[in-house]
C-alpha cells in the first residue's frame, strides 16, 4: 500500500472515531487518536518531500475509486503525488500535527474536546484531498471540505452569537468564490472535454488563441476560464472584495486560526494557481488581474493591520496581506516564489498565531492588546517565540551576508521578481509590496511592543478583573491588579519551539531548491527560468528595499509605542477621518450589508408577501375559489324552485338552439 | 426472473396490507404497514439485483389486454427502477416516522400510505398511457386525505389548494392523451416514445403536458400549493410529498415531454429556463425569510427542482443524468430534513424556528444528522446533492452560460438560507427551557435517519451504483433528442495560439545586473 493512502485517510479515520465516539471515548482517547494519526501522517510526509528534494522521486497517481461517469465527463477519487503536492504535504501535516499537540494545552478546560479534535482531523483530511487531487472536481471536493471544517471550527463555540454569524459568513462568502470555481470547471469541461488536471495542462497552450462566448461577450477562452477559477481562489484565500470573512473567522479557537486561517486553508487559492500554472500562463489578462488583486490586497490589508487592537485580528489582516504577496508573485509568473512564500509563511504565521494563543492563554482569554503590556518577563518562552516569528514576517536578513529569517528569503524574492518582471503592473505591485512591507514591520512591532513592552495595563481588562475580583479603581497604582500571567504548558511550548526553528531556518535551508532548482519542481508547476535569472539580477537597492522599510517600520513603531506613546493618539486626533476609515476596515462590511445582505432579506419578504401571497395566491387558487363561490351563489338564485324561472330558461335555451340550427 | 410478475407483486403486497389495515387495531396496523412496506422494499432490492444493466430497455414487462385497447401493461427501464427504489426505500421510513405521532384513525392512515405506495410503484411502472394517467391522478387521493384528515390546523385549505392545482393541470394532459392515442393508434408508452408527432401539434401537446408536470414539479409560479401542503401535512406526508410526489413532474418530463415531443421541447426550452431561473433566485430568497421550518424546506424544494428542469432541458447527457441524480438526492435529503423537523416537532409541537436554539448542546447526534442533511441540501461534495447539482449545471453550461450563472447562484443562496436555519436551530444559546430539555434521538429515530444518511453519502461518494442502471436509457433519450438539441452560446472558436506564454521574459545577458551571481 502506498504511504500516501495512509497519510490522507488516517486523519479521516481518526476524525470519524473521535467524532462519533465523542463522550463514550473520553477526552484523552479522542485526543490521542487524532494527534497520533496526524503525527504518523506528518512522519510519512517528510520522506516524500525529501525524496523530491533529492530528486529521487517521480510524480505518480494512486487510483482509489471511480467517482462519476456521465457521458464524456468522468472523474475519479485519486491521489496525485508530485513535488508541488509534497511541499503541501509537509506544510499541512507538520503544522496540523503541531496544532493538534498545542490544542492539548490550549483546549484543556473545554468541555467539548473530542468534537474539536475530530474537526481538526477532518479538516486535515479535506485539505489533503485538495492538494492530492488529480482532477478539478476532487480539488473542489477538498475545497468545499475545508470550507465545511472551517465553518464548523469557526462556529465551534456556537453558543456565542458572533461565532455563529462568523461561521455563516465564512461559508457564504466562500460560496461566492465557489460559484466562480464551478463555472470555471464547467468552462474547462466544455473546452477540453475533461476535468483531469494533467490533460488540461497539456492541452491548454494549444487553446491560447481560441475564443469563446460567455454571457454574451466573446473572450479569449483561457482568460475567462482562468478568471473564473481565480474568483474561487479569491474567496478561499480572502483576497480583496472577498476577504471580509477572514477577520471574523478569528471567532474560532486560536489553534484553528493558526492551522486553517493562516498556514493551510487560506493558501489553497495560491496552491490552485500554482497547480494550474501552465493554464494560467496562457491567460495574460487573467494574470494581470491576479497581480492587481494580489498587490491591492497586500497593501489594503496591511493598512488595516496597523489600527486593530485585537491581537488575533492584527495577525489575520497580516495573513490576508501576505497572501496578497503570494498572488502577485504568481501573477508575474513566479509560481515557485509564490510557493516558497507559502511554505515559509506557513511556519512563521502558525508560530505567530500559536504565540498569540499562548499570550491569550496567559492573559485569561483577553485578546485586546490595549490591556497587555510588559509581558516579556512573565512569559519569556512565548516572548522569544513571538520574537522569532516577528523577525521572520518582517523579513530580517542581509543580502550580502546571505543570512536571514524565513520571511527575508521568500518576501524579498517576491518583491525582486515583481520588479524584475518589468511591466508597469508588476513594478506597481513591487512598490505596493514595499509599502506593505513597511506597514507589516510597523504593525508587527506595534504588536510586540504593546504586548511585551511597556507597563502592564492588565487591570483594565474585564477578563482580568473577573479573575482578580478587583476594579481598576480598587487596584490603584498596581496596574497588574495582582494578576500573575503564567507560561503555557509544555504541550503548547513544544509546537512553539519547533515552529520557531521553521521560522528561523526554513528560508535559508530551502531557498536554493524552491527558487533556483527547476529539477526539484520537475514540471509540477510552470517554472520560468529566465524570470528567475532576471530576479537575481535586480539592482541592489531593490534587494535592500525590504530591509530598509523594515527598519523604518520598526523605528516608527518604536517611537510611537515606546519612546513617545502619546503619538498615536495625536495622529488619530489630527487625521480622524483617515483613522476611522482604516479602523473600520474600509467599511467593506457596512457596504456589503447594505448592498447584499439587507436587500436579500428585503426581496425575500417582498417576493413572499407581495409575490406568493399577494399575487399568485390571490389571483390563482383563492381567485378561482372566489369565482366558483360567486358563480354558485348566482346559480343558486336561478335554482329558485319557481316554475316560471325554469320555463324562462327553457325558452331561452330553445331559442338559442333554434337560432344555432337555422343560421 | 423470467415471466415472474414481480412488479405486480410489489403492488399487491402493499395493497393487501392496506386492506388489512382497515380491519385491525392501531398497533397491529402499524406492524402490518411496517412489514408490508419492508417486504415491498425487499422485493425492490430483488428487482434492482435482477435488473440487467445493458440488457433490454424495458425489463420485467407484463401485459394483459383489458378492453378497447386499454392494457394493464407494466415494465421498467433504469430511470423507473431508480424512482421505484426511492419510493419503496422511503415508505418503511414513513411508517416508522408516524409510529407515535399518529394516534387517531391509525388503520386508515396506514392504509392511505400503503395505497399511496401501490400507486407510486404503478405510476413509474405503467407502460400504458391511460394506466399511467390513472395512477398519476389517483396518487392525489391518498395524499389529499393524509393532509386533509391528519394534517395541521389549516389542513382543509391546504388540501383543497393541493387538489385544485394538481387537478387543473391534469385535465389538459388527459385531453392531449386522447389526441395522441387517436393520432398514433396506440397507448403503448414505449411505442409513443419513438413516435414522431407532427411538429405543429407537438407544441400544443407539450403545453398540455407541461401544465400538469409544471404543477407537480412544482415550477414557479404554480408552486404556492407546496409550502401550504407541506406545512399542514403530517411529517410522513411531507416526506412522501417531497420524496416521491415531486418526482412525478420530473419523471413526466423525462418520460413524455422530452422523448415524445423533442422539437417542441427544444422550442419551448426558453420557457423552462426562464421559469427555472426565476424559481432559483425567487424561492431561495423567500426561503431566507421564513419563520416556519417546513415552509423553509418547502421553498428550498422549489429551488432544487428548478435545477432539475434546467438539467433536463439541457439536452445532453450531463444535464439529464444530473437531473435524475438531483431528483433522487432531493427525495432523500428533503425527506430527511422533514424527518428532522418531525423529530423536534414531536417533542415541542411547534415548527417555529425561534422556539428552538442551541440544540447541539442537548441533542448532539440530532445536530450531527441535521448538519449532514443540511450540507447535502447545500450540495457539499461527498454528498448526493453535489453530484446531481454539479452534473446538471455542467450540462446547462454547455447550452447557456447565462442560465448556468443564474442557476449556480443557487449554491450561494442555498448556503445562506440553510445555514441560517441551522444556526437558529442548532447553534446559539439555549433560549427556551423546554427546547433545552428535549432528549436526543431515540432508537426509532436513529433507525429512520441513519439509513438515509448512509445512502446520501453512498450516492455522493460512489454515484456509479445509481448512474449505471440509467446510463443506457439516458443515452437513448439523448440520441432521440440529438436532432433537436440547441446550440450552446459558448461557440468555441479555435485561433492561432498566442505566440508566447504570459510571462515570457527574454533570457538575460549574463553578467549584467548588479546582483547576478
């Protein structure tokens, strides 16, 4: 039996056992089964990845079961393993295993642990089905499967109304993207008569010049197909316009945010683009859109990240922004660079989220950074882990020394390749990326300073007040309120430690393979050799731009939150409209509520009350009944029992009959 | 199985059990009905097992001449087989679902269901036009009684509305049938399916049949009987209504309208598309604002049935097979959703959504089943709902991208109203003490929900079991329709490939650039 079967189906099995067994099984058994399954899957994934790294493995497809045969449309359950899949396998299984372990500590006091672990494993299974798909429909299965798991996990604490709302929002907004994905698959079937990914990719270049009708327009076939598929990617990867669900998804427990809404699921859109990269390369207009949307997202989300107070929301917007980087890297044709950033980002973003979880754990569920402060000495291990994550995301590294944290290698590559591509759009993307890098550095250090430096502001937190049974007034000078944050248990610290290694070293260790080794990718993505050479040849100021803005961002955050902490308030007072606009997330939620949600309910009520009841029923069945009733009343008056009435009617009938016959 | 009249036997068993129910006590009637339907189901399994895939188009045929050319003729193809399986599978579940909920006139109630089963098997197996008509219309009577006698407070209005709507359409169909028999000289359905009616007459015949099938489907705007009928019907009545009766419209299209009037079907497809597009958007939005669980699911049925009609009139294999799978899937899933409503209705005697909340806490297994069926209704891949929806929509995309786009919005709206329902019922805090005190599923409820759940997953993961028997029949139909099939609006035109890839970059000259290694 091929190990990929175990890797993929063991988490499913564990999810079913833990989910259905639930309370019969007990917490420890459920947790052990799921976590054990994930560690086995992770352990089996690394050898596959290393085999591709060393060039000793070849792409293969393991057939599992027929799925649908409908005329010429056939697709099966099958698992594809190639270099691209191998990268995703280690990312998914490693982070998932660590998140499972971490959740032992984080969810310790939750009454519903088997359900939580079952969902986590179910998610992992769906994600694995997505990345091993050999046809678009199985990819869609995984795509929707992770959507389901995400829905369930966001709504895990379903008693909170906000969690239920966020869960629906995530699912429905994703469905908007799925509409595009589905139409894309239909279009592909229409054009290629297959849904098999290798066959589509092989046939795509020959179709690049063809045109097709769509909604009355006539467009380049490949462009419209790629655009439709990209709409799907935008939904799943929370790109601008379809991003609104991701920040709300932070209602889920923090380990979920780390696994699903940072490291794996949200990168599915990027994965899809890379998987279909030969197809996207035949669609220049679509790629232009990808670049624009990616660059716009990376900038837009970073601006919002600078103003939020909730520690998880800051990181959520940061994720959104980093996904933007991946998209514009793919848009300019550097799919390997996009995958590299996906790979490093998975480690450092999971680390940041789990670190944030550790802080929240220490601060008694308080998530508002305004009530943190001075935590550096109280939870030192968490602090150093977060520090490594921050250095990784801000991309500390020096080109001439050839050393740097993970983000340095991948984010700089994204920026350089956008510059090297040299079109107007790609250079604009480069500049937006540089500005976003500055903002990234600013909000990341802002987060660090607010959390770990300065004086404790804990007593203002309601969560802390409940714990220490004091109001701020009672606490007086002692702004800690006598609260003692405690470092997290070992089950939470081990994942932090391991991910720290990834955040520090993943870039350095794998940059040569991901960026420069066409043999490693072995045709699993479109590898643009010339573009890679051009990337390395960009001027030094481009190569140092990310480091320079990182230092500026750091300095800005230092001045605003440590040296002169009254600056932010002054800034807000000086530009209230700007702050309001950014703080309220560019008003996307309000806008969508006004143009989609409210009208949907309004139209629903009108259709129901005015349409069904007021028109169809009124003039339909009720109208018919009314007519029948009226005519029977009329008939009743004729049937009076008086002879002369009947005689009159008879006479009239006779006259009519005679007239008919004679004339 | 040569010559063994299994179809007649499958009708005879419930008929006998139904008659028996009149003469025994309440509890005996329940057991008699359950055993009768289970035996019929077992015969159904036997039927399926002996159905020869790739064999003759019509199998298990029986024929007895009665009078004036009117024949008692039965026989099934794969399409009929699947719909019969759906009916006999749901019937024992309906009986079990009524086990405790029905307390008055139990014998008559069970008899009504058993007679209904006879008529449902008959309608799918009939090979004579008038025999079909009799079964088709007679099916109204037990349903009318089930709603009118055992229904809710407003049952009289609902049952009249139901009867009025469905009967008015049928009259036109009967007239059309007389004309057809006079024209073709036979009432044999397989022969009529091959008969080429004059193109001019086809339009009128098609419209006459359409009047009946559109109501049964139901299509917008003749759908308003459905929400009322569902709301007033007892749980099991809703299950049969959604599970089997709504399939009569789709079956009618695939058995009569399409093969007998292919040209008219092609000419009038725009009408079907227009009504279906309206239905998807309109009824989905109406479903969103419902306060009554059954009404919500009823409106969602209209939206789902619209996917069936567009699939059928796509005139291609994917559309037809997809439509069939949507019918089967919807029969199971909406049936199961009504059962889920029934489970909590039995406990709290209200369908008001706001009276519930937080049921995941006190009824976790119930919440799990409800979630599965909700997801199947939304069309999550891996469940039966996806396979059908995906194939139908893929089919219609080949004809019209506009229709495909509008109908695919159903996946967004469907997610909206179903998850909104699920949230209000299963999520949130326990607002009402009586709802919070409800017990989780008992053994009987497990026994009615678990088999449906299993089939929903089976059809989602390995639909081949269900597609294989229908394949040859769909292919025959597709071939029959081929000459009339409309051209798609996609009109793929080859062109010379664009010279270079989107991101082609010239090879850099070596040694240039500051950072070159």
